[in-house]
C-alpha cells in the first residue's frame, strides 16, 4: 500500500557504497532566479561559485556528497519567506541547513535543490526571565543560548555533544538529544512555540507559552523532528531551566562493557535519577589515550562509565554514594568522584574527545545511532562486539547509556572498497539487532538520507503512509528536503495491521 | 439511532460488547441522549466499529470513563465507544521504567501495580485515579506536576491507534529516545478522540519520590499569595508543582517538593529564603488528601472554565476572576492556567461568559469552557486556533479521519 511518494532522480536506496551521489557540475540556477534571490538577500548572500559551494556538499556524514545548485543565506523570517516563495514558484526544492553537523545526511541537497542556510539568523530575540522562555532565531548556536541566559541564573537543557557548533534550528529539526537528556529530556520537551515558513513561503505561527494547548493539535510537537521536510523554523520559543546548585561526577572503570551496562540498569532501577550516564568502551579508551586528548584512563579497562548527578547540593553526595555502590556491586575496578569543575572536566574528557580521537586512528568513521531498552544493553553490546568480529571491523562504542541510546562507531578506510561493503552490511546487522531487542533505528541523529533503507525494519506500510500524509499536510508538493526520512521504494508484503490488532503491540 | 443501524452493528460484534452503561454527565456533555454504547473487547473490534461507522455515516465518540468529555454538539446519528473492556497491562519492565497498557485501563489500577515497584506516572489532572490511560493521553494535559516532570506528551513513548477509517497504526515504540520518522504520536497526545481511537499506550515511568513534601501557605489576601507563588516559580530550585487555590474569601498556596529528605529540606530552606515567608509543612498521607481535595474539589460543578495566559500574568487573571461572586479558582502557577468553578446561578450565563471572555482576552489570555449546563450553547467559548494552525489541524484530521467519523475539529 505504501507507494512511490516523491519523485527525485536519486538512486533508489542511498548507501555508503554509492555515497558520492554526484560528481562534477550540478546544473546552475537560471540567472533570473539568481538575480531575484540577490534582490531579496543581497548579492553577497547568494552563493553560486562552485568552489564555495563545495563547503555545502555534505553534512557531518561526509560519505554522502553533492554540491547544491546554490546556497542562499537570508537574515529574517520575511527574507526566508520571500526566498522560499521564489524558489517554490519555480519548482525548485529547498533544503534547509543549519551548521551542517547532522549525522544522517539530512542537509544533503537533492540534484535540483537549493540550500537555504540559517547562518545569518543568529540573534537571540528575547530572554523572558520571569516566564523562563527565550525566543531565538534558528541559526543561534546551541551553547550560545546557555551562555546568554546564564547571567539570569538560567540555561538551555538539551546539550548535544556538538553544542558548540550546531544550531537550534538543526536541533529542532532533528529533535536532538545529549548526555543530560537522561534527566531533562530531549529538544521536544523544550520547544514551546515556532514561527515556520511553509511551502510557497507562507509564514505560520504555531504554539507558544500561554496559549491554550487545547486550541489545536500539538503541531509544535509534530514539527520538531521533521528533519527539514515540513518547512523552515525561523523563530524558536524555548523553555529555560534554573541552573542547578551542585554537580557530582563519577567515573567508574570496568573490566567489560557488559558489566558497565549492568551497572547502568542497576543505578536506574534503584530509583536514582542521574543527570547523565555515559559509557566509553575499551577501544574508545585506547584511542583517546593514544591521542593528544589522553585523560589518564587505565588502558586495560574494558569500559568507563561517566555518571553525573545535579540538583540541590545537599542530596548529591548521598546519590553519588549509592551510584558508586551500584558500580562496585557490578564489579567496577575503581570509582573516582569529582566535586570541583577542573576534576569534572578531566573525568568527562574521554567522553567528550572520543570522536576527535577516533579520527586519528582510522581514516573514516561511521557514527551509528540506535536505541534499545536499557535492560537490553549488555546483550546488545555483546552482539555488536560479535558483529564487529565477524566482519573484521573495529567498532568503538561511546554513548548515552542511561537512555539506552547506542553509538557504535565503525572505523574504516573508504579507499578500501571491500571494507566499505562490510561496513554497510555490519551496519544493517546492528540495526536489526537493536530492533529485535525492542529498540529503534535512531535515537537522536535522525533518518536523513542514510537510514531510509532501515525504516521498514521498524515501520509497516501503513505507518509510513501515515507519515507521508503528515508531510503532505505541511508540504503538499514535496518541495522541502525531498528524498529524506521516508523510503521511496515500494514496501512489499502484507501490512502488519493484523498483528497490531491481534497483539496490541 | 435507527433500529436497522444498531441491528447491523450488533451482527458484527459479540454480545459482551453491548449493554454497558456510562455516567449521566456524558449526556450533558453530548447534549443529547445516546442509545447505543459499544464496548469493544479488542483493537480488532474497534476497527470493525469504525469501518462500520464509516460505511453507515454514523459518528463515534470514544470515551474512557465518559466523565470528563467536554461539550460537543452532535448533528448526525452517533454511538459511544467505551474502552472499558480494553483494560489489561500488556508489558511492564520495571527496570526499564516503561509500561504498556490498554487504553481503558484505569490509572488507579496501573498506579497500584507501579507502586509495588516504587514507580509512578507523575501526572495529576483532577480526579486522576478515576481516569483511563487512554483518556489521560487523549486529553493530553499533565496537571501542575509538569513543573517538575515535564509534560505528559514527552513521556508517551508509543501507542497503537485505530484511525477514523479503521486503519490500525503502531506509533513510536518502547524506548525513551526515538526519532525514526515524523512524530505523529505527538499529535495523538491531546487529540481528544478526534483523529483516532487510542487502543494502547506505552509510557515512561518515574521512581516514586522518597519524600513528597507539601508546603502550605494560607492567606486572606490572594494577591499576597500570588506574589509568593510567582517568587517560588522563579526561584533557583524547581518544585514539583505550584498550585494556588482561591475563593473570594482568601486562598491557599501549595508547593510540592520531591526528593531525598536532605534535599527536600534544603529546597524548603532555599525557597523560604528566596520568598521571605515560612511555610507550613504537610507530609504524606496528610499532604496527599489535601492535594486530592484541592485538585478534585469542584469537579462536579456544572460550569467550569479554564483560562490560559503567560505564567507571569496569573496574578492579573486571578484578580479579575475572583471578582465573580461565588467563584472558586485553582491555578497552576508554573504552567499559567486557571480553572474556574463558576456558580450556576449566574443570572445569565451566556452574557457573563461573554464579558469574562472579553476581559480575559484583553489581558492576553484565552478562555475555554470545560463543562456547562446542557441548555447553554458554549461553542463560542472555546479558545480558537490561529487561522493557519486551524488549517494544518484540519489537514491532519482529513489524513487520519477522512470520513469525519470521530467528532471534533470542524
Ligand atoms: C561531533 C558530533 C557530535 C554530535 N553529538 C550529538 C548528540 O550528542 N546528540 C544529538 O542529538 N546529535 C548530535 N550530533 C548530530 C548533530 O549535531 C545534530 O543533529 C544537530 O542538531 C544538527 O544541527 P545543525 O545545525 O548542524 O543542522 P544541519 O546538519 O545543518 O541540519 C540537520 C537537519 O536539520 C534541518 N534543518 C536545519 N535547520 C533547520 C531549520 N531552521 N528549520 C528546519 N529544518 C532545519 C536540515 O534540513 C537537516 O535535515 C553530533 C554531531 C557531531 C558532528
Ligand atoms: C470540570 C473539569 C475540569 C477539568 N480540568 C482539567 C485539568 O485541570 N487538567 C486536565 O488535564 N484535564 C482537565 N479536565 C479534562 C478531563 O479531566 C480529562 O478529559 C480526563 O483525563 C479524561 O479521562 P477519562 O478517562 O475519564 O476520559 P473521558 O472523560 O472518557 O474522555 C475524555 C476525552 O478523551 C477522549 N478519549 C477517551 N478515551 C479515548 C481513547 N481511548 N481514544 C481516543 N480518545 C479517547 C474522549 O473522546 C474525550 O474527548 C477537566 C474536565 C472537567 C469536566
């Protein structure tokens, strides 16, 4: 029942192997369109020079590359509206882009597409201290919002590891998470209202603190996580939290990643509510220790667990004691504890520098992302290890363990065709493993172009069609970021409606 | 309901699906007597009913208990679909803090089960134990505890639904982080049975707080309470909830603190320092009964409205609302909403409401009728979506309920 939805002349199923989706020149924009765009945003903000366009040929998932026909950098909601209106009326597809740190190819252009970037939309428009909300343009860097609100005793909770470069617009589009989302929840929890530019340039306001949530459906919740496929967020209203009084950071060293995984389950099951629980596995520790980021973790360690508690100072030592006990009961070799900021930074170092360090031990890195029920971590980690061994691939895990959100990072060399194919096959097996354990194919990086091929592992044809219908409500002609999220291929086989009905699951 | 219609339905379903009763308040809400109530025993039967209704041009109102259905204005023949027979726990993994249960399961039963593992669902709309899980999710409001725990919509991890045309969908999953595709689950939370019938729900649970302390402050001067309440809402610590109840004679501020004993004690000190007042302390179970009383009082009042505004405007709203003689108010100071129980002997409900609506809108708020005597047409006292929002919502309605079998969004 799920049919071909959107026409693009892209390969039916994008894969690492076909990663370089286009080489050579893309078709330039008609000069009238270029000059009309320049009239809206100014000449210097319409990029058509092929050399400069190369910067925009991929996002953080560099396996997929294709230069756009042009990049437009508007500076206001009105300019975005005019730009989108102009492009859409010429039938040209719009690909929204923030900082390009996405890890699923979400900001990759289509062959005929134009990128609309938010780099110049970087103003914080309002900080409402009394109501604890802020209104920001989408190009504001995540960490800057926290810096700007700190003087008022407030901060913005979602903290993707890329927070010093990624944008709030990108966070909204991906519904991004971060280490501290275990306690505080992901982006969706903090987005209270949006101004969006929809198909044809229509400006629409949705939600907002102080509005009756009963007045309509949760359109804000639906837009969050729509990966640039519904429209462009041009103003974002976000909820802020008061800065917590105290923090305790623990570092537990374990012999194996499985025992670290069991400690995670124990900590959560005993009623503790840590702010963050992150695992760094043995291969990652070795990579970090061999790099300039060496943090002094024991090289023979099978895994390290970074656990953080925050909140009222008075309760923190108690929580930390109990978590330490849980770690020791699951066989931790040692547990360190930091109270001062300097020591805290040191304990976090291996976690924070993991990606940088891995870049130094292998030419290429595929950051995978999937979620499983927390209790399934030990068996799933063992399974991933097994997959790595079978394919002879190095897989390093560094991830948001408290949420069951895995990041198995596959190290490889793209010059080696054979290895590429193994990476592709291992990825698929890892996804299947996570889905079989009751999990899903992405916890925070989104589907983008890379994971469309896995969508049928978790969704049946009826669900995919319902998602497509939701997109059509916002973007009937599919002129926003087409070819993302939903698989284009026809899904064969019976719908599993019968099974849902029978089991209720 | 025409006899031939009910006949054709009864041929499709087993006998157990018929003969169920619903509370009389439902008839008030629906402004008519309903003859046909069906209680499907499975999601398949839900689908059967909705397909039948699509073919016959009959409308369907899904209910949990039926006690909290907001006013609607039926035009066509309709039946009531109760989820009372869909009531089992399908999956509970305490170590994952997740539970999946059928839509008709009562929050009371689920909470009893969760409590045996030291867990709970931290949402407290009024009279919550008597609600169903499906009703809670379909109405989508969390109650004042969302100050400390976030809104219900962020803790609904998955659901199975049957769309208006009988299509069954499985949305979301059982894991706490999931971005595999567009998040249509979000629009089901709070969709009030207008897009689909929810048949099961997976929720994220929380550990029960070690200490649940209630700080109480009573005063005859409500504005004094309001300024303390706002000071609490902007304090460096975040309470679990901040409720202010008031009548024309005075009011009561209730601040709930959750956590370990030492941290709750420290939080109380820090709040008292910040606000410059000292609170009276109530601990469980005394605290609980006071809360139940506060949250549930007036639940049977015949005229209830809810007002929303920016939290910082709560004071001006309360100033306005407390002028209505005989009114009783209950405000969520963090969320920015006030429930007002209005005396029904208001000489002329319609013009009083219209006046109230005008004043509230001037203050930047919106008003919505939650319950109203059957004689009165309340349709103009629903906060309206912005025009564009309304169009998007209507588009979604068409996508999920193409034959408009389920009532709502016109
Ligand atoms: C080292 C590293 C660590 C990371 N760690 C995390 C992590 O901990 N948690 C996590 O969740 N992610 C993480 N990421 C992924 C990435 O940073 C996030 O997905 C981020 O939200 C992307 O933001 P961006 O501004 O770079 O968006 P881009 O990559 O530019 O775009 C991402 C998607 O958003 C769309 N988009 C961008 N702006 C808008 C807008 N204004 N309106 C509508 N759509 C828009 C694009 O079309 C695209 O589909 C990490 C990435 C890297 C490189
Ligand atoms: C006086 C009054 C004050 C209220 N104040 C508040 C408040 O402060 N906060 C708050 O959160 N709520 C409030 N409500 C709303 C009410 O409490 C909720 O509607 C309640 O949660 C419903 O639970 P229930 O199981 O009894 O559902 P019902 O009363 O049976 O149904 C409630 C709504 O949900 C729909 N529904 C029920 N089950 C399903 C299902 N399985 N699938 C699809 N749709 C379904 C119904 O169609 C109906 O629209 C108030 C209501 C009244 C009358």
